[in-house]
C-alpha cells in the first residue's frame, strides 16, 4: 500500500481503465483496484510522467501548459458589424436600433427579470487562483480592461470569490470562464423549465416562412439583482472583480434567461415565434403574415433594449437550421454535420464512452426507424451487471 503495509484483502489482482476530466482535459488512465480509505482514486508516478503537468507545490495544485500554437479568446467577445443594416430587408430598417453597433455594448438596465442569487448556509465559497500561461494572462488583462470600460464589471471587496480559468473548445481554442461551482453548490436552484426541443419543433408543422434572429450577448442581457453583485465576485492575478450582468456559469442563469424571454413574448409563443434561450425563430403558416410577425418581435426587442447581430440573422427563409434541425415547409431533416458526427464517432471502449455516444445518438432518434431496437445492444453494455 502507499504506507508500505500489506493489503488486508490480499494481492491486488484487478485493474480498470477509467475516463475522467481534469482542468478541462478528458483523460483515460488504468487504475489498480484496492481499498484506499476515503480517496476515490490516486494518480501515481506513471501518470505524472505521461501527462507532465505543472505542479505548484505551495498551493498543491496541478495545471497543464497550453501549446504556444493554441489561441485564447473570451466567451463573451462580440464584434460590431461594419454596416449593421447590411443584409437587413428594407422594411425592417425602422428597427435599426436593434442592430446598431453603438447599442449592444452598453450596460443593460435593471428589470424585473434580474437574477437573484440566494445562498444557503453551509459549504465553502472561496477557491484559489488557477495558473495561466503568458498568452492567457494577456487575453485576460485585455478582457478586464474592456469589461471595466463597458461598465459590466467593477472592482470588488467581496469576502467570497470564484477563480477564472480557460477551458478548451472543440476547435482547439480556449474559452475564459468563471468557475462558479462552489457558489452554485451553495445557491438555491432555479427550477424554471427550459422548453423541450421536440415540443418546439412540433409547433412548426405547416409553417411556410421563417426568420431566425441572433441575439447578442446572451446571458449578459440580464442584470444581477441590485445588492447581489458581490456574490458574483471573481478573482484574478490582476485583482478582485464583481459582475453587474448575469455571467456564464451560474446554475440559475439558463432558467432566469428563459423566464425573461418567455415573459416578453408570452402571447406570441407557439403562435408566431419559438424561443430556446437566445435562439429566436419566427414562423408563419401564411407567408403574407410573416412581415407583421417579424415586426412585432423586433418591436419588443427594441422596447426591451435587446439587440441582434444583423450579419447572423436570416430573414424570410423557406429552409432554416434551428437547434441542429433543418426546418422547411416540407418538414424536418437532420443537419449533415450531426450525421457526420455520428458516422465518424470513435469506437467506444469504456462504459463512459458508450454512454456518451448513446447520449449524442439519442438526439437523432426521431430520424432513425427502429432506433430503440438498433440501440438495444449498446444499452445492454452500460448495465451494471455487464462486465
């Protein structure tokens, strides 16, 4: 054993390959099966030699260096369009403010939809800083300057704080996020429901014309309730800050955002518009009604000071992609990239990998005849009694 003693259960004769995530990286490692007290697992010398992590002995933390070729950028970063009205049909130019580049980077107003963070009594709330590369530090510093200038964050003296970190994206770049896990564990949960994609799609049957709007800034359109800003504090090597807008990473953010969108468009939902978080799709069964449907949505966005990125909006389309599904007046089909992802999925070799594949494949089940029968052997592989 680790202390030199002999295992009470006899020789260690079994090992197992487990997949786990650390510091945003998915890893697979072979572990020897043995009782080790209160620890779930121990990573030994072989793992350290293979992965070569950076070790901070004073804080007892591991981190992984990022290759110099890897880029880093900010999750909330938005770029203004050179010509905000380019591609916007002339009949909607009266709503130029919705697409204006001078509007979207302003601090949104307080509304009745502000997110409230209610803390429970137990559990820690502070976490140590995470290490960063030089490239990440430069990106972080620039982001702090931009957000301070926009008024979306302010210096803080909060007694609690969460660390910032960069996590990998599928394209190999890195995304800056605040690790709010400890705060989330001590916050009352927002149980406001998100709509089921299948239910949303069912409302589109018979629709002939579609317009899709790309809402800028997503969660940042919602303010943190006045007096709760100190709870959002995050620590960096450049100081302690709090955010005035709802940040990514809060467990209550999706529900709070959906509640706002549902309230704003309540009487239009399932009639001429469907909304999943910041994905807005306007639809019309009678093409002659479509212009009035679009104008009604744009008017409400303008009244609520919510803004769209014109270059990413699609107007008066007979076919449009929404939530990974191709929607048209002829029905629904699957995005080719989703089909390709299933076809090129690496062969699973662990229970976790089989579960991941089944979770993704479940997205396409409505397009595959006898899906349950086809997937049945894979479901058998993840049963507890299967070894």
